C-alpha cells in the first residue's frame, strides 16, 4: 500500500464546508473528493485531512492523505481523479509520502489569506474571492492592530458559534498586510487556527481600519476574552487556505 498525499483546490462558494456531513447529505468537499478517489482507485478510501474549512471558504493548498495500492502513476493521478470531480474542485498534485505520514498531525504551519476589495462599487469578477468594503480603510492602522496579536494568546473571544475547543490558546506566527490598488490582502501564518478565528479577527480589523474601534481592540479581546469586544464576523468568501507546510 502506498501512502499518497494530495493537494486540493476548490472554490468554496457552493460547498457546505470541507467536512463530510454524514446523514445530512450536504454538498461538501470531502464527500465529493472521497467519492472521486474511490472511483479512481477501485476501493474504499479513508481520507486524513489537514483541517476543515467552513462553508464558503476557498482553498488553493488543502492537503489530505490516504492509503492505496493503485498502480496509477502519481504524475498522472490528478488528471484521472479530476475527471470525476466538478469544475469547482480539483486535485493539483499527488506524491507518495512515508508510511507514518499524517496530513493533519504532521502539519507544521498553515497559511491563510483574507482578501478585501476596497472600492466604492462592487466588482462582479471579484465577488466570489474578495469581500467588498465600500468605505475607506486605513491599511497601516489595521497592520499595527494585527501586529499586536502576533504570538501566543488566549483566543476564547475569537471562536465561532457552537465551537468548543479543548484549548482556545493559539500562537499566530506572523500577520502581514499589503495593498495593491483596490485589493488588500492580509496573510496569517500559524500552526493551527480556531473555527472562525481569522474571520472574527478580520471583522474587527476592518472596524479598526474604518476608525470605529481603537487600535488595541483586538489585543484587548485576548485579555477580556469577551466576544462583545470584537466587531462582526467577516464574510467567508474573502478567506483562502493558501498552503500547509510539513517538515
């Protein structure tokens, strides 16, 4: 049996998140991906996935691994699997990894990007992949605010509804903010993130960028642990899982 690691890309707009929802029979990335893999290799597949994105969130570099005795050349494997997948979901790479490799537990760093289209009028070409912010945003102010929550903090106030992690403390290695014309991109780097954590951070960061909240508001919420100290949760369509790194 070969342990095969795949890189997966998808437009999350029409998916109910990554994880299979079981009896609910919802359209999820994992459900369609697993079915396509099983059609390709001719046997049941147990996918080990590196995290789960929420409804509406996109990915360029999601990772998952599975065991198979398929004789298909891995250089050609994505093309064969993609034949069984819809246009908004694809495998972009397949490689063999050691027998003890696990996509979820072996992950060392994740890179997420949040994109904002900061212009007066919305752009139909960008609506799926960037949040429209039709008001002025002070990017430097946002960057200073986000820099304050780099490092290890208690992010209890930054957790999505119905989520109850055993440990809400996380370390964010780095947050960068860049602007190119009307596009603002905020990049997050860290080993793991809580459900809705980045979207809640960005909801508050945009309020800070508008001048509606002080620059230390994000840091304050890591101390008060009160969700009410933060702004609204930012929309899912601006978030993209860019890559997952391993040793």
